[in-house]
C-alpha cells in the first residue's frame, strides 16, 4: 500500500543487509495465504455460503499484491505501483462485500466500481501526471480505511445480535480505523526517498506488522462467525420442522419446559390447535393440498407470535402455542385471530368455497405445572371443542366458545 519497494538480491555467500526487510515482506503474504486457504476449505465444506469464496480470494489477492510490490515486478515504478494497487483494492472490496454478504448486506457493484475507479485514478494521477509518493500512500491507506469503515457501519445492527457478531463488528471497526493513525504516525508529511529507504522505513514495517496482527484477528473473527453460522444451521435443522418452519415437538418441549420454569414468564397459557377434518383434505385433494394447509397455518402462527412466544408442530396436524405473561383472556383473543384468519384463507388445490378450520383448547399453567400436565389439560379442552362441533375455542374451565358452527361445504364432518 505504497510505492514499489525493491528488495535487492543477495550476493552469493553473503548475508544481505536487507534480509529483515525480506522477512518482514513475507510475513504478511504468509499469514494471508494461510487464511485464504482456510476460507477456501470452509467454502468447499459449505458451498451455500458464497461469501466464504470471496473471503478466500481477498487475502490471496492482497498477499499477491505485497509480493509484487516487495519483489518489484514488473520492474518499473508506475506499472508496479498500479498493478499492486489494483490487487490491494480488489482484495479490500472483496473482503468488505463478503463480510456484508454474510449478514445480507452489501456495498453494491456500482459503489465497488466507483471506489475502484477513484482510488486507481488518484494513484495514476500522482504516479504519472504529478508524481507524489506521499499522496499515493495516503490515497491507498485512507481509501481502504474508509471502505472497511463503511462496511463496519453497515454492520452496526449486529451489536444487538450474538456475541460472535459483536466481536466481528468491533474487530472490523478497529481494523478499519487503524489505517488512519498508523499512516499519520509512521509517515507523517514526508515519504522516504528511494525504494531502499522506503523498504526500511517505519511506515513499511508498521504496515506489514499491523496487517499481519490485525488481519489475522479479523480473519479469525470471520472464521468464528462462519463456524457459528454453521452450528446455528445445524441446530435449526435439528429443531425446526422442515415443512412448516416452526419448532418440532422435541424442540418445543425443551424450550417450553424452560419457559414454564421461569417465574418471570408467569402467567403462561398454552393453546393447543388441531386442523379440522385434515384427513379428508388429504383424501379429497391430495397430500400436496394438505401440505399447503399445514404451511399456511404455520405462517399464521408465526405472524401472530410475539418474539417471546413459542410455537411448534407437535403432531401431524397438531400445533401448540405457549404464551408467556399471558392469561386465558388474552390467549383466547390470539386463538380467535388465528381461527378467523385460517377460515378466510383459500387454497389453489381446493374449491373456492372450501373453508379450512381449526379447533383450539386453552389451558393456563398452574404453579409447579410440567409441560405434560399443561398440555394434557389443553388437549382435554381441545377435545371438547372437537365434540362441540369444531371450529371453535374452548378454555379448560369454560363452556365452548362457538366460532364457525357449520362445517365447510366441501368438508363434511367425520
């Protein structure tokens, strides 16, 4: 990230005075290459995460830029400076886009091309039209700092997320900000004259040391975040019903047990839901239609939930919704919204006048209740709703509350 730094060849049989410079120049590419290969390996394992491929390319391009600059190839100042700058800039943009892509954000191709044109155009101007090494140093270092800072600010919402996301945000922010004081403190207002002086300067050594240390920290944070994403996906596949997207029975029971044990969640009310005449839907219109009904009801369940509510599919056409800090009256309102919303849905695989309904049983948790006890009482209320004609809500200690009393025209009662 500076002008070309030529490292002279050693004289046979002697130890070059520039060996430390060569060593320092190789530290950065070596570290970057290791992380580039690590990201490539991660992408091979999990190819759905395309940002890992971008993260593999970024350090490899950056390391190649360092080697081109350090070994002065091509052996001409302007081509060397512009080629290495092109690789550096592409690497920084790829890294920024990859980090943002992981969280569903991006700078965007137009912005990337504009940034690339501004940086390379400035470097070309101060290399050809008005040669000024100091200006090139500031354009590159401040430019890369601003790119990464913009990416970090786009990730600010991650501060409300998981610990690994917060760590990634802070490491990226520190990495972005370090470009500014490091450049100001190590090169100031005058650049060393000549490639040899530049290669032995404080700026050059600080540049590679900081990239090796902070770059490794950033790459480690990204790898940790990617691993965390993979673990979360495995947990989601284990805990979430593949068809409906709500928790499966095992996950629902596990989380509901914890919720019931939390005194701060009281009062808790459980809503047991069962789709009416579901077997007839499958028999008359096919299992595809039945699957669509299940998915539609699950969507209603999720849309009607607060963040702290817990919904799950606990059987073939049976669902449950546990509402913390909610009494039966409030839970009854939630159930009524679900009942009404479902009865108004239409499905492409079914006649337009076919109405799909559900029955609901509600039970409020008592002190010391286990989930099995609460679910048994809610199921009892649900069975009362079924016997009373379906499409209605029944509280565990109340008479049936009628909803739609007549069965759907195309779905005769079983």
